[in-house]
C-alpha cells in the first residue's frame, strides 16, 4: 500500500521546484501542469510548454520527472507533453502574474 504522503499536493509541491529556464517562474505557477494521476506508486503528469516549439521542453520534462522521483513511494514517473489545450498567459497564477508584472 502506498504511503499517504504520495498525494497530488506532494507532487505539485515537487513540481514547484522546476523552473522554465527562460522565465524565472516555476512550472506550476506558469500553468504548465495540466494534470497529475497517481496509481500504485506510478505518477503520470500531463504538462505543456509556453510554445510547442520551445527548445527547452525536453529539459523541463526531465526536471519534472526527477523532482517527482525524489518522493517516497514513487515507483515510476511518466511526464507527457501535450499541446491541447494550448497554453496561454491566462493560465499563470496570480502570484506569478505579480512577479512578472502582468495585470
């Protein structure tokens, strides 16, 4: 039985340690993480990029996988890059908008 510390909140907290190297905001606050599913120690993440042609996309996905892998009871991590729906600045958190100076 998986430890109850392996929760979506725990996953999102780990993902807040992953930053887009081109924007000094974590991927959660940028609104890049679309979904997290946990089943028997396996974590599936659906995330996007600020643009489909983002050259650092594979780097960000790898960083997300490594961050989640650090949690206890994680057996496997799959990070899937999706582009539907497309990312837009509307997905950025209020805290990140303040940091970026976006109203």
